[in-house]
């Protein structure tokens, strides 16, 4: 019940404001902000109102809507209020697990960016996802787990070597940093043209070391750019730490989708939640005519997501500037943030962050896949 003053109108009190805010729903989590404990502070002098809202990620795609909803609900109950100020903050939810916390104690969430085959732009997606999250205020790390074909050094324009220091009885590496993200790759440790001629266990061991022997510090998201396929490195990662989830990258064409389904099924078998599907190279818009061409087909990634009952995080167009940015070591999300490609990857990063929050808040490993997984 609202407290009322002598005139019969509702008093502007902290408790009354909280009752108003209890009608504001988080559209992704389907619960109100008060129940979710997102209202961190309410201040009022009886006329003006200030509210602090703490979301589950700085990359929340509905941040502006939630802020406007808070103001509107307060206005409904207190039409004579003076200044209404709603401050929006964020504290990223964490995927808690004893094994993960022992290996990566300061890392809240671990995400594998995977594909069933090479050539679908998986590394481009991983790099731009990481940069997009960092630009929105998240603390982000990126591990180049493609030991045989490391591309992160080139795509992020880094030629330095990581520093090493003594931590008790072990040697630790300090990750390199660029564009607001922390990075580690085998490419930082070998000569530019030197091939990595290792058997599977050695490559898998390197990925383990990138987790245990690197000083990552506090991170909201640690992204793994996986090699193509479903081999040793993928299994090693899944067995070493319980991942928050995996993202499957594909192109619209069936030859890519067939392998993407295999990658999705592999993660499902080892109980890794599928955060969603990203369709890369979805279409091309001719710069001279503006005509849209579906070079690799249309809608394959979205159809696969629907068939397997996992979220479709979004699609990315073909843009020659992506290749230029990769060669120059300047991600398009950072270099040309207002392009359609940069805006699409930012939206995809927000959708991914929302899925992570849903999984963590609901304390569920993942929605069950409604698919037949054969032998």
C-alpha cells in the first residue's frame, strides 16, 4: 500500500518509489527490477527523485528502454515530482563453478567462438565481439586458441612479446593489451613465418597454459577464438573448465551449415550451453548501386538456430572494409563504428551478453536442444 499525504496524493518516499519500480520488467529476464535486486539506491527530498539501477551487463541491448520505463512508472504515481533522474550502471553476472574459479579466479564468464569449418570469418567475429563488448564498458580478454593458425596478432596489430614474471613457484605471463582488451596467442611467442608443428596434446597443453599461466586479472568475459572443427583443442577446453557457453559462427550456405551443426552438436554432447548462432557473410550491398546480393544464400543461420531451438544472435554483411581492417590490425568496430557491419556486431554482442545474463540469473546450464544427436 502506498503512503499518502493529507491531500490524499501519494507521498514521495523511498518505499513508494520502490513500489513504482516494481512494475518495471527486465524484458530478457522476465522479472521486475526490484525482485532482481537491480535497484541499488533511491534518494528523494520529497520532491526530486534519484534512482540507481544496476543491470547485469554494460552491453544490455535494452538499457535505454529500461531507463525510460523507470521514469514513466515513477511519473504515473508522482505526477507532481520535480526532477527524476535514473542512473544506469552494470555489474556483470558470473558463471560460478569451483573448477573454473580455481583456474581463472577473476574471470566471470568464458565463451567459445566456434565453427565447424574454416573460412567462415570466426576470428573476425571473435575479435570484433571482444572489442564491441570492451567499447560498451565490459572488461574483456581474448585467447587465440587456434594454435595452428593464429590470426589475432595480425588482426589486432600486435608485434610485441608478452612479459613474464615469477609468481611464487611458477612463471606467469602478462597478456598484451590493445583496443581495451587483454590478449594471448601462440603467435606472440613464435616467429612470424614459423609453423607450429605440434601434435594434438601439445596444442591442447598450450591452451591450458593460456588459462593457468597467464595473469588475466578481473574480467567480465574471456572469449576463446577456437580452431575450426571438433578436435582435441575443443575437447580440452570443455573438459578443463566448464564454459559459460559457446557461439556457433556459420555462413548461409548449406556446406557451412552442415559443419556448423556438427560443432553445435559437439558442444551439446559435452553439456556446454549454446549461447546462439551468428550468420556471417549474410549478404553484400554493392556500393555503387545499393543493390543487395545474397552471395552465399539467405537465412541459413537463422533457420538452423530455429531447428535446434537456440537463439539467433544476428547476421553480419560482407564488407571489404572488414578485410582491410583485419590486414591493418584495426577492427572495423573500432575503426568505423557507424558502418552497418560495426552496428550489427555491436547488436550481436549485446544479444550474446543478454543470453549470458539469462543463463547466470536462472542458474541453468542451457535450454535443452530439441534435436536428435546421432552416433
